[in-house]
């Protein structure tokens, strides 16, 4: 019963799960600058067009299965991991150049996205988290980081996201804030949440 009520709460946008702590360094009418401490994440990089029978959020189902949102956790200890918010979506990270050179088809990365779940704060190191059964799920650590952030509601369509990213970039540059990476999209509600009740954030890494 409790789980059912929790799902109903998520349908109507109530955030009832752990969210990452952060420090607000600067707040303006246009954006916030936040500092986030190190965290452990579970991520999957995939091509939405290849998720058979699933929508563009197909990666969500795979990560949700890993932690056991709606069934048996798909990790080697079958340990349920508490759901957290937000879910992060971004472009796959470029791999730094190394030697020797390995020839790859870089065109194969076009259209791919990386989706991340931030694991509960109790996990301090990647090795402390249960190992995924699905090899597509990667557990890794992220260091402390700073973001310029703007919040909005509704569906985070490509057009809406693009407009908000461009505006925030201009606002940050206007204020002399140096941008140091590509934006990420943070969604605080699962895919089944009704659009008017969704909370989203655009987060741009800054120096």
C-alpha cells in the first residue's frame, strides 16, 4: 500500500525521495550557482532509437531495474537501493586522447544519451554500491562540481531545453561566469508524472 501511495505521489509531482545536498553560492533572478559535493552514480549510455518497445526514456527502466524500483533489484546482491531525484540526462562524455590510437566509428555515438541515477548519500565509493547484473549499467564516482542552474516545469522537450540553455549561457556570460562543459538536464519526477507537475532543471558546469 505504501509503495502504491508513493507512486501516486510521484504521478502528481510530489518529490518524496532523497535529493542531493548542495550549497547555493549565488542566486539571481535568472539562475543559481550551486556547489555539489562528490557522489556515486549509476549510469547507462544508449541510443534511444534502439530501445525496442520503449520510448526515449528507455534507459530509465534499466536503471530503475538495477535499484529495484518496482520489482526485484537487478544487482548481484539483490539489494534494493532507495530511489533518489533528480534523474540526469546528458550527452556522452568524450574520452580523452591517449596513446596508442584506437580507430573508432565516432559517428556511432551520434544520437546517444547518458542517463544517470545519483545513488543515496550513504554510498561514498563506487565499490560500496551493489554490482549491476546488466553490464550496460556503470557505477562511477563524480567529484565535487559547480553548476549554473535554472528550474522549470512541464515537459522538457528538445525545443524548450535548447531555449533555456541558450538563455542561461547568455546570462552567465553577461555576468562573467565561465562555462566549462556541456549542459545536463535534471528531471525530478519519473516518466509517468503528469506534465504540469514535473520539475526540471538545466545545469551548466561553471568554473
